[in-house]
């Protein structure tokens, strides 16, 4: 009888916890290139989304695969990080999508300058096209805030 009571109490507590988690919304802090709405409602995304101590940065694009285009792209990512007082040293994950992986390999030294030797986990993928048809490169980041 005690086992049945114990199991029933565990089930009730689990269901109560699930119900409480379902009701509580996640606190999201957004930023979108200075847009007062803090998101792009036409395309349906925010440039940055902070949840807890994690910052998610949406893909930033370049329409050229050359040194200037890569620098502009990473400078845009740097701007997103700076909005929250972060740098590339807070980045833990980078996803890079390009229409020409061989060209991007040749430009990797430009990218590496922004990380200053402290590189994140990274995934590079060659694709046939991006959301913007003229885009050649898109990079998204995940960064963590330091513990205080």
C-alpha cells in the first residue's frame, strides 16, 4: 500500500511540475538592429534573443565572399554581441553556411582575427542558397554570459 501511495504522489508531483512549467513563459530579451519592436515581424525573427545566461544571434549575411564581406559580416556579429556587453570570447558555438566552402576556407584568417585565438565549437556547411538569394555567407552564434 505504501508503494502505491508513493508512486501516486510521485505522479501527482510530476504532473504539477509539468503544469507549472507549461504555464510559466520563458523570459526573452530581444534586440533587432535598433528596431523599437525588437524583432522583424515581416520575416519573423529577432537578430538577438537572450534567455537566461545564453545569447542566440541570428544569421548575419554577406553577399560577397571576399575579405571585405567577411569583415563586414563579423563586424555585424560583433555589434550584436556588444549590445549585451559581450565579445567573441563569450561565443561558444558558431554555425557558418556558405555557397562556396573552398572560398571561405581561403578567408578563414579574416574570421579568426575576431576570435583572437579563443575559438568556439564550429560547424561549416556548404549549401546551394540562403534565404536572401544574393547572400553567399551566413553565420549564427551562441554566446554565454559570464557568471557573476
